[in-house]
């Protein structure tokens, strides 16, 4: 089944829509030799397949399990450095700041995006004019070609399609772990500022289409363990993520266990799993009620959902618009008995649930030979011991503390050890 445009957000020509579907199929075919299963398909046969939203919270989990919530908030809100290192839950954000009447730079609003970078890479490669139209609608102003393809490109039509893909990736998406872009010398972190100052689409290397397909395919098997009666029961999270070396850390994020375990539960009951049309990452829920302005609800115009039709939105802008005299930190976050000013994006995405929509076939008996029987886990996975804590989050925290301190002092203590 051909997929529609993510979020049904844009009108594309049949040729561009076909190219988007070829990109989806290419990513699937790359993963199929290792992860293929009769319980996962890109083309569900059951017309009565049930559409189910698989959701998780958008705030980065890794810095919190490595350290604590205060560290997670400080590092995640550390501009583009925090975003590129930590925003790996298929949800990225940027804080737009402005100068107030007293000359102070203050946070104005938060931009949140779940848009897949491969969609924009496809447009950049094959339809530069359409790409610029879409970004103009998002930004409210037309970007220059140099902002999209690099300072040397004044007209992308002078480049071959493959050259446009590389130039756009180098400037705005990074290589995203795509082999052709790595081979072309595209770095992990893009050089341009347009998608750093703004959150136009995701750019973290593991927030891509390939990663989304991977984690659902990985989960879409009837994982099981033997019960005391000699039958089968669903395998647990730790069993599933311990079946191969190096997978344990995936179980500690919000996104990967939510997606994989939902697929595994469906497969255990004999249900086929696919992505519902249109394939994409969506903002499924925003709990705006925890935010107050002057003692009442935040004004409706300060909550702007977009880049998708109802139920399929991929973008949230939260906070006062440019023409309002107010600022983000005039909003109060109220959770239980705690109240504090809203100062960054981390507090916002803690209230945002994101995820894809999947299509589940009807339940059916699972042949005994189909069960993937896993051994019992020797104990719970210790997320705090994951290598990401010492290899990524710890060094980021050290760099943060070298440049700035929280008002209350340094962020939490560093864990010992790691894989």
C-alpha cells in the first residue's frame, strides 16, 4: 500500500509521493534480512486492521537515569548542544528568545518537532522549490537557498539531485547514519543554523525513518518465555532487550521499549503489525492544563499545533507570539504542589506524548514454532550503568559545568563505571 505524505500535511505531485514511498521501502528492505518477520508488513492485507497510537513522553530519558531530573532539564535545555546530544526520543525542540523592554534576553516560546528528516532530504534532492515553499509556511519568511544548501549554493537547480541531497544534509540534517551521506563526508552535526535556531525537523542521528522502522520490526515477533505449566507467556522487557549484546541501553529510553513492546504484544497474540497510513511520527497528546498564565489557562493562541491534520500533527509552538508583550517565563508550571516558572523546552516536552500510529491485524493462533523463546533475565537492566552515561551524558555535563552553573550550584554527581 503506498503511504500518504506524513501528517497529510502537504500536497505533493505523484512523482514526489512515489519517491517518498521508495525511500520507505528502501529502508525496510535494508532491515528485512536481519529483522524480517511474518508478523510485520508494510502492506497489511486486513482491511479491518485496528489503528493504534503507540505513545511515549518526549523528554530525553538518558540524562535523568544517568544523573537526575535537574541534570536532565539543564542539559536538555542547553541549546543546540543539548539537542544534538540528547533529544533522541523522536522529539526535538528549540527555544526562541527575544529581548524584553529592559534589554534582557528571555525565552519567548518553544518549538517542538517530530518530523522525519528523510522526508525533507527527499524534497531537497528532488524538489527544491517545493521544499522552500513548505519551509516558508513554517517559518513565516522565505529562507535563502544558502540557508538550505550551504553558502556556496545560490541556485540548487545547478546541482545534480545527488549533490543537492549531500549539500542539504551537510547543512541541515547531518548524515543521520545513512551510509551514502557518511561516505560523502557529511558530518553527524549539520553546519547550518536554520534548523538549530529553529526546530524545523528532527536531526538527531537516531531520530530517523530507519530507526523508527527498525524498532517496530525488532519488536514484531512473538517473544515468549516458558511458564510453570510448560506453556508460553509474553517475554518481559529485559529479556527482549538482552537477546543481543548492546541492546540493553535501548530499553532505558522512552521510545524504544514503548514501540518494541507494543509490537511484541501484538505478535504474541498472532496479530500482524504495520505502520498505519500515513507513516510518520506524531504529537499524540499535549497536557497543556499544567501550564497557567496569570492564574488561568494559557491563551489558546499560545498553543499552535501544525504540520498535519487533526490527530496527525508533527509540530507544536508553545508560548507568546512575537507581537505579544509577554514571555515564556511568565507562564507557571503546576504539578501537584510544585509551582515554577516555565524557562525552557524540557518542561514542555515532559507534557508531550509522541509516537507513530500502527495498524494491527486480527488476533490469530500462533504456531508453537513461531515463538521466539528467550531465557530468563539474570536481573533487571541497570540503566545508570549504560555506556551512554559515561560516553555522552557525562562529558556533556562536564562541558556544561565548565561554562555555566545552575542557580543552586553544579548539577548532580557523576556515576561511576559503565559499559
